[in-house]
């Protein structure tokens, strides 16, 4: 790092505007009394990342210590100020441009634990699953995980709707999830002429095997297992949560509204209507007999913003097929 960049990182104006100072011993104490608990979680995650970065820098310095033995610049005073710089640099790096990613991952885990949803996550509620798939948000028009912004706006909704939501479990295991959604999903598969295993896999990815289903702040489930978003055309109830949207280069958090239903059957029926009545998904319907092509066409049409959406569903499909077999349930229609 050259001196110009170093000066920029230590610029007091920059530090005051964008990051905390490591010498501010009250910064963490302030988090205890802040009313914005979501922001507090983010700050804690950033502090953890800065500690990790500082340890990494210290290890790098120690590895080079042998080369500094006879240096005229090697003294306890210079090392003292260098350590101060490293501590501030670690804090600055963790808070600028999203850091190195550790804070974001830690924040999502803490948010789930404390029921402060930030993003749909595909897969089970573990770090390994978070790596495997960042949950897409299909929603009416692609806001969460795929490539383009669909024609289903997520910005407006009836003023009587809940303004904040959370997530609750629909099931405790993949086996229980498949058994729970199977009756409703089977009817949808028949109506769309799509293999039931594919629709079950899509809903499994969207809800993390039922571990993370959208819900109202009072604990009422939305039963929205396909995470369809709500726009001004949606006249029913809805809930607002944060989701991760792919902007072409990275995932960024953004608030979105999602539809809410009275039952699982109503949610699945709306999914069928949403697919059938949307011109963008007619190619997918034309390929419905082939489960994999159906999912690929949905993704291509912009059902989700995640560029790996179809691939993640087909990966989840392998487990779903196993669970269906254990239930003695044939796939029914189409092929894969």
C-alpha cells in the first residue's frame, strides 16, 4: 500500500464520515442502547471482522519480523505506532465497501437467530448451506436472486399490510418439509404438468427446507413457500422483509414486500396462477414436461435474480427425490 492510500485510510474526515475509530472505547457500549437493533447486529458483525483482519495483519507482520531485525526503522516506538495503524486499518477495511464478506455472513446468521430477517437463504440454516445457495427471492418479478428486474414491482402495497416481518419454521427437517407440502404441491404439479419433485425442490430452496418461511411480526405465517413478491396489483395481505438481490456483480440487501396467504393450499394455488397468467413464463410452461427445462426457463425469464437459481434447485432436487421415494410417492409427471 503506498503512502497516499495509507493517508486516505487515516484521514480523520473519512474516519468520521464512514467508519468508527478503534480508540473509541464507547462504540460497542453505544450499541447496547441503540433502538435500531438491525444496525446494532451489523456493527457487531463488522467489529468481529475487524478483529479477524487485525489478527491476520499481525500474523503477516510477525512473519516478516525476521527481516526487520537489523533495520534502522525497527524499534519499539515504530512498532507501537504501526500496531495503532493496523488496528485502525482493520476497522476501516471491515466497514468500507462491504468489507471482505465475513461480517455479512455473520450478520445473516445472527439476524436469523434473533428473528431479524435480512435475506432469503436457500438451503438449511447452517453456514455450509449459506455458502451453497443464497436464497433467491422469486417474487413477482425477480427481485431477489436472478438477473434482471422483472415486471412485478415490490415497492407498493396496501397500507393495511404489515410493514415488518420475520421468519418462522414450517418444518424441522427435510423429511417433514416434503411430507408437509406434498399434498398442495402435488395439485400444483398436476395443473402445471410439472414433476412434483421439481416444485417441491423449488419451495425447499426458497424456504431453506421449511426452516425460514416468511411471517408477520405477530408470528402469523404467510405460507409463501415460493416467496412471490407483492406489487400494486396484489390486493391481499403482505409483509415486508429484507432480501438479497443480485445486481449483476454481487448480492446487496434490499427491502421487498411479499404476498401473504391464509393457508399453504392458497399459496400454492397462487403460484400456479402467477406462472400461468404471466406472459414471461409461457416458455417455461411449454417445457413443463421436462422438469429441468421448466426451472431453467423460469430462471431465464427472471423469476429470481440469483444467476445460479436453476442450478441450486436441481441440486436440491436430488434430496427431494430421495424423500419422495421414502414416502412411496412417484414423481407423477414429466421427466428430468
